[in-house]
C-alpha cells in the first residue's frame, strides 16, 4: 500500500470521526441544556455545546494523531493489518452517539 492510499484512508477516517457531530446536530432540538457525560466511576454534567462541538472535535484531532502514528509505525508487511486501527475510533464514536438519536426528550 503506497502513501497516497494511506492518506485517503486517513481522510476517510477523519470524516467518519466527525459523523457524531452531525448526529448531535440532528438531535439538537431534543437535547437538554446540560447533558450527563459518564466518566467512570463519576458523571459530569456538561453544556450541550461542549458535548456537540468540543468533545467530537477533540476526539477527531486525537484520531488524526493516531492515524499519523499508525502510518509512521506500519511497515510494508503489517500495513494492511494495521489499516483497521484507523477506523476503530470513528466507529466507536458513531456507535456511542447513535443512542442520542433515540432519546425521547
């Protein structure tokens, strides 16, 4: 796999990591002003602006950094096996934001 293909994978991974922000914007009208965010073992109440914009943006930046680390650490032999790691965080973020759409607020 050459560098340009990996760059395309990084771009797709970055776009996918911003999908939760779109999901939150769809549910914006049903969101309360304060949302409970569970951080084991405690819970925090954060404003919906922080939950909708700040947290997904920070996680997208972390995902971008991780894809660069994966790109740098991958060798020719293991690069095809490491590609799935670029999509692990975006998929988990999307799955974590889907229940928000099913809220009956």
